[in-house]
């Protein structure tokens, strides 16, 4: 038997109902913030992610699904959403529109990494990107979208943690300071961090190995290396969030895993897991071939969000439901039931009918299983009299209704 590819998952039944509700809330939140939807391709030229995400990141070095097509072009399955949005922003001249440009996406994403709780090789990401502003107010607005969504979802124990990486000059100073500190303990680092030490020392702060975490616990803070402008920017973000009533904690160890971040970076934590994270990326548009453009955004893994929801609120049982089941007896009744079911569906009523040619008793059992609120059975006598008995399944109460009035009566009852 052919089975699922490792790191992928079928979503159906009660779980897909949860997903639909989550996605509905995401779309509603974005509507209130004036954020439009964008749908980018799942494949892009590999160069986009090498340039945009960063050649020294784990994503580019280890996790991308990359292949060469018949035209000898290197293509990659989307490992994250921001770079594709940046490419679309440039390619379609969105900078010529009223700024800022605010976009969101709900899309599958692919990374070849070890699977674990809430993390798959094909996972689904909700992301928000706000392009065209360097203001600290745009940082705060982006954060407020994530905060509003998590509040709407009812996620408990959410904590917002923030940091600032400063501008490239600040980051360069900090990298030197960090290398000087880490260099004293280089022999104690894990093999991955030893490699990071040379290429991108900031990534050492993101290591989950206990030995490395113990070493970097006393590492110098990036905040001490910020220039006056970056310090003021970060303070203004904090001031606006305070005015918004959004609580936060400053965490100098937050660096995020992508090279394009500048200045503000943030994460929302719940149950010890990062629910979503993001930050400002003022150099990405230029790096991808556009004009210098301020930008900020965040990404949220839907699998992880659903996992946390189920942990905090319990799994939702599948509860199928129909407005009405149209049962039948005999060939003429069977044909009439098919036609009536379609008529009802066209009026917006959730209707089902027998297509397996069961006995009437078996049809009623099926009606109960699918959660039908009402049921009727059409046979020769009903066709001759032009009436049916409309049965309320929960109470067993029956009402005689003209066959031609069934759509109107059900429309009233199922409002």
C-alpha cells in the first residue's frame, strides 16, 4: 500500500473543520486591518531564497527542496513566504500603489527537516507582510495583528518577547563583540555552532543544545551595540505597544533564524512553543532587486497553532450535520428523492438522500449518523397523495407537508 510521505499529513473530518475556523478568523482579522491576500507560487527560482533568506541560514544550507527542471533551471519549493512576497512586490510594481502595501497569505510551505510536534516537512503558514514604511508604528501594527489573532483564537498564556538587531552597522559591531566572547569558549560549542561562529555568529544565540545555551547565557547583549537611531526606533515600538495595551518582554537572545531581519524582531510564546515570529527586514526588497523599502512582517505555523489549541481546549469531535435527509421507497420514490435533494441544495439547504439503495430502516439509521435535523420518506403513496411526513429527528414529531411545499417549509425551519 502506498502511504504518506514522511513529514506530510492528511487533514480531514473534525480537524479540517478546526482549520477552516482558524483560517476564517485569520481572514477576518486581516480584513479589519486592511490587509489584502496574495497567493504566490509554491516554486520559485532557488536564487530568490539564497539571496533573500540568506546563504548561511539552516534553511538554505540544509532544508530546501531544490531540483533542476528540464531547462536546467534550479527551482525550489517555497521554504518560507516572505521572499516570494518581496519578489511579487518588485515584479508587479506594487511600490507605485498607495503605501504601505499590506498583504497576507495562507499557504503550504516545505522544509526538509526532522519532524517533531507541530512541525512537518509540508506545513502551512499564515503570514503578514507590510511593505513601504520604515516607521516604528509599522512594527507595532504588525505585532498587533498577531496579538489580535491569538486573542481571537483564545490561546492562553501568550507572551510577546522582543529584541532589536539594529541596522547592518549595529549588527556588524555586535558580530565582532559576539565572536570575541564566543571565541573564548569555541572548543565547548557543538559542531553546528562552530560552523556558525565563522559564517554567522548571531545564529549561535539560537542554538537549542544545552551546552551552547549555557555558554551564551552570559553573552553580551545586542542592545548594547545599537546606535542612537536604532535605539530610538526600538523604544518607539515599545511606546506604541504600551499605548495599545500589548504587554511584552525584552529578550536580547531572540535573533530569529533568517538573515534578512533588521531592527525589531519578535516572537509570541505559548506552552513553551513559539506560536509565531517575525520582525523588520528593511534590506530584503533591495537584496531581491528592488528599491530600498522598509518592511516588516511575521509568520505563524497553522499546524503548531492547531496543536496548541487542542492541548488547551481539547480535541473537537467530528459532528456531521445535515438539514434534511430525503428517504425513498420504490423506483419512482428513489428518482423523486434525487430531484428533490438537488432542488433543496439550490436553495441553500443542506440535504442528503440515499444513493446506495438501502432499505428504509437502513436509510433512517444513516440519517441519524449524518446528524440530519429532519427526514422525509417518499414512496408511491406519497407521490400519489402529493404529501410527505416531515419528521423532526430529535423529537420524533411529524408534520404532514405538501410535497411541493417541502423547500419552503424547510427554508423556514432551517433559518
